[in-house]
């Protein structure tokens, strides 16, 4: 009896995750890693950017950095993508092992391609398209909230930099790669793959969807745009949960960001125009957007229930 009891205890401990064996909450590890990943991502982006500026001969001293920053945003995007790949993507993939018991890393992150994944990819793309009027209204409501003027000015300054950069000839493919493809892969691995799953283990599915969505919005440091970003994060978490795969969210994220790049390069006055009541879509279009968004989500739920039967 003693041998069996001891053997059972050892077996139970062996199948526990590192977090469980050491008494750490999954959500706490996820939040700590989020902060570490953000800091390391920003540091890496800055170091790579400065190195590229120096070796390209653009600067020879720190005093010249601000002067040439506007002219070489391409190098800033390269540094940004490097930081995302190394820490939001690869390092998050590795840190996932702390939470594993029986699952593999791919299963934990929901990186499996299933038979019904193509259908959910199409539904996910449709969802991010039809929800855009709702997102625009949320952006307007966000602009009505009392936000420190310094934060608003900072975002306006960022938009002006991006607008100038995306007006550059032949920048579309560069923009699609660094603004759409890299964030779609790396941010989804971090947020809907790792953070969402860790929160789900600690708090259950509904809390994980909502909290991971708002954490996604906060991560971008765009308080004047928090509600649209959080809402998009929630939708991406919903499609990840219902599809049981991360790929629909990755593709939908790419379509959302890629669409913004194409709009900014084609119609910059629309992409970077000031949000106001006059610039919003009609209320009827908003209602149609709400109905279609609900319809797509209902279709996803119905399809998931049919698979589970």
C-alpha cells in the first residue's frame, strides 16, 4: 500500500505543470511575462534601431537621433519587428512550457490546424470586416472620455509620423509585412495563444476573454484608442475559443491591420482623419454592423456546437 501510494503521488506530481508544482498561479506568471516581454521587446526594438542608424551612417551621436527619426521610420519598424519576433513570439512560445502538464506547446497555444479551421478563418475575416462600423463608434466614444491632453497629443504625434511614412512611394509591401504580418503572428501567439489560455486556466473562459481583451488594448499604450483595441482583442479571443485554433485570429488580425495599411496608403485623409460625430458612419450602417457581427458569432457558436455533438 505504501509503495502504491508513493508511486501514485509521484505520478500525479509528474503530470503537473511547473506552475502547479511550485504553487504559482497561471494568471500571475502570464502577467509577469507580459511585462517582461513588453520591456524586452521595446529595448530590443530601440537597440536594433540605433544600431541600424549608426551602421548606415545616419547618425554619429545621440544628438542627431531625433533629427533623422522621421526620415528613417523604416529602420524603426525593422527594430520593432525584431523585438516582436524574439520576445512576443519565440520567447512566449518557450515560456508556455511553464504551464504544460499533458498538453504540448502547440495544443496549449491552439496552434493546431483542424479540418474546420478554413471555415473559421473565413468567418473570422468576415467578422473583422463587418464589425468595423462598431469599432469606429467605439473610437468616437473613447474620444469623449476625459483623457489627459498629453496622452492625446502623443497619439496624434504617432499618427502624424505613420501618415508621413505610409505616404512614401512603394511602402505598401513593407507596411504589410511589419504592420500586419509580424504583429498578427507574434501578438496572437502572446495574447490569444499564451495569455488567453493562462487566464482561462485560472479564471474560466468568460473572464479570460474579457480580461485578455482589455490587457491587449492596454499593451498598445494608446489610451485614446483603448475601447476599439480591447473590443478587437475580445473578438479575436472569442473566435479563438470557438474555433479551437489560433489560426483564425492570426488571419483576421492580419486582415484588420493590412486593411488599415491599404486604407492609409490609398486614402490617408480617411485613415488619419480626426474622429468626430460628422465623420462616423450612419446609424443605419451601425445597426447593420451590429446585426451582421452577431450573426457571424452565432454561426461560429452553432458550428462549434455541431462539432461537439
